[in-house]
């Protein structure tokens, strides 16, 4: 006799049916990891080639948005993981707010899911959004600092996924959807200055940053703070994207001369798995009394995938795992990563470290 998922859960063995929307570089990594952990995974994509023939993954090829409300016809739905790019991902989450599903949302759009909070509450949906490395893990670390030493005088996040050297004409390749990368460069940056939210041009406040073994790289403002703009009190808060020197100046020059072609960029920035790459993030906070909490995160990829897929997807997969183990982790409604408690955050960080993602910084207490 085969035990049901509910019986296995009571025994501490978490086996669930997880529906993964989008199987791009990160989405495929998450789907594969969840299958490796023993979950029954259903993957949806127009081009699902990255997960074809993988044990534990049932592939559903086609328009994902057309299949959202019929997922339960394929199998029970214990969790939905939305890893579709940009506005398509936002449309999916907006539709899923009219369900009773638990949704872990990695899509990155200028339209954020919190606008659907009332709808989610009305329908009974529970949505955890922006669950990548930044936004995502960065939000969690800012929340930990706020709880420990807040209110914060200054909070800064630097993050980038790059080739290990300034490769090619652009000195860059996109480790996730190039469309979303372009959006980072064109969307005005919302930051906190003197305790108030202000909007500054993206790609400004350029400066050099020491990334350790990779040396000096260039950082510039991008619009990655999102939910923490309102949830984490700070006198000053900024998020910077990190690239090899010369990359962003080339982007600015081509944009100003009218030579920039976004369709060509998607091709020119295409990810090449043969080129070594790494993901690096620094989160630094300072209290109003001068106390500092700082974390550094770094990954160089592994046999299971490239660094950005691992560093981002690990956060996503760990959120899924934590929620499956604790079904009451979040109430009905839409929640940002900083809503998670210190215990859950420490579990996520521990799992990432066990999977060889380097995280240096203060230990996180459960109180």
C-alpha cells in the first residue's frame, strides 16, 4: 500500500506535487532540484527542452497562461512555482491570485504581486514573491539586520552574475532572461534618501567595488529594492548591479547614439555554459549608533548548474521546502521575503551553505 503525501508529511518525509511554470536557465534548475529531492514535478513551458527526459518531471508543452487553471487536471497541486520572465510572469501570478494555491513567485516585473493582495485574500491564495538572491535573500538579510540593530541608518545591496573575466565585446553574458536584464537597465531606480522614497535614473551613482578574488568591478544603481522600500525603515537605502568595467558605458553609449537594439542584445548576451562565471552579492547595513552587519554571498556554479541558477534557484527551492514542511508558514495574502521569520531564513542559508554556496557574515539567531 502506498502512503499518501499527507501520511508521509506526518512522518517528516516531505513529498509533494509541485507545478513549475517556466523552464529557462533558473526555472529548469529549480524543477530538477525539486525532482531530485523526491517531489513529483510538473513543468510547463513553450520550449521545455531543458527538462525533457528528467526522472520525476512530467513536461507540459504549450502556452503556460492557457494551462494555469487546468493544472489540477494533471495532478494535485501542493505548490506552484512561477519562474516565467517579466510581464508574462506577472500575468501568471495575477491569475493565480484567484486560486487557493500556495505560490512561490520568482518572476521579475515592474508590476509587483502585492497589488493583488486583496484579491488573494478574497480567493484564499497565499503568494510569496521575489524569492531569488536579490531581490529575495537580500530582503531576508536586510530584515534580519533591521530586527537586530534597526532602525537602520544605511542599507546597501550590491549584486551581479558575471563571467569570471571581462569576456567578449560586452564583457558580459546574461545568466537569466536577457529581457529582465534590459529592464534593470531601463527602469528608474527607486531608493531611500533621508528616509523618503525617491526616484533616480538607473545606471547612475557609478563606483568601483572590491569583489574579493575577482578584484575591482563597477557598480551602478538599479531598481532592485522593491518591497523593502516600504517594509524596512532606513535613512538611506540603495541597490547596485555589479558588472565588469566598460560594460555599462557601452550600453549607455549605444543607447544615446540610437544604436542600441534590444533584440540584438538578447542574442549578443546569450548565456554560454562553456564560459566560467560567478555570482557575487554584498549586503551591508549600519545602525544609527554605528553598528554594522554585513554579509557576502558567492557561488561559482557546479555540476548541477551555473552560479546564478544555483544562487537564485537555491533560494526559491529552499522557500518551497520550508513551506512544505510548515504549511502555516504564511497566511492568506501576498508576502515579500522579508516577512519570513529568522528561523526560516537561517534554514535557507544553512541549506545554501550545505550546497556549497559561500555565505560569510553574522550567524542568524532564531529569536
